[in-house]
C-alpha cells in the first residue's frame, strides 16, 4: 500500500489519476474546489450537506449525498476527510478568530457568504493599515484644501475593493444575508444582534467619498 498523502492536494491528485471516467474526475474536481473554498474561509463545517449546497450555489458539478455515502463513493469521502483534517489542524494552531460568530450561522450558503464578506473587509482594513504605516502619516478623509498635501497618502483602492466596501453597507446586499443597518450606522442581524459597531456605515461612506470620483 502506498504511503498516505500528507496534503489534500496530494490526495486529490492521486484520486484523479485513479479515476477511470470523466464524470468521476469532474465530481472530484468540484468537491476539491468547494473544500478548498471552505478551508480558505476558515470553516470547520465539512458536512456533506454544506459541501453540496455550496457547490450547487457556485454552479459546480458536485455529486449528491447518496453518491458520496454509498459504497462507490469512498474516493469522495477520502477527499473530503483530507480537507476536514487539514482544516482541523489549522484550527488547533490558531488563536480564537475574531469572527467565530460566523460559524454559528446555520445556513451553510449564508455562512460562507458572510465569511467571504468579512474576509474582504479584513483585507481592506489591512491594506489601509499598511498604507498608513508605510507613509508615516495619517490618512485624511474629506480633507480641506489646506490639508490637500496629505491626500497623496491615501490608499488607492481598486474596483474590487471598492465594490466590497459598497456591498458592506448596501441595504439590498445586507438584506440577502439577513442583516440591516441600525440608526447609528451599526450592522445588525435579523435578531437585532450587533455585527458591526455603530459608525461602521459612516466610516465606509467617508472612505468611498474620497475614493470614488
């Protein structure tokens, strides 16, 4: 018996090579892609239902639950287990994440979408922090003409980053996730639990007012 692969990608490569038909190869590819997405989002939920729901939501050719659990689905289960194990190992090596509340969202598609949005927001915050550190000067939002000499220190966000900021405070986008904007600019869920602090919307709008010409 060959040595057990140490990474999910090695497991996937072996299973692809062992697959004897196009349909199985396509299904393995779809499962690998979904599991990779879940792993990147820091999710610990690798249940068959979550994987299938997310795969279908993404338009991927994931196999049905029956195909995974029956006797001929051992290769599917092995690939999922490989991703589940590496994600569990990553969890033990990390401190508690600031967005652990996301894992408590029951709807798998909603949970992943919220995780994606949270990751995009963290990336934007990190970029702004790097810009401030590199420039050695604060970023002035809505600066007066007398302060215009500082505007060159503002980060130049690309279209994807600007769209992520807009989506973070867009009522229609938030409503699809079960969220809404409170009277003080905070983001709350359907039960009124605060997701983002008061002033969150105002801060995003200020950034957009400077970035969008």
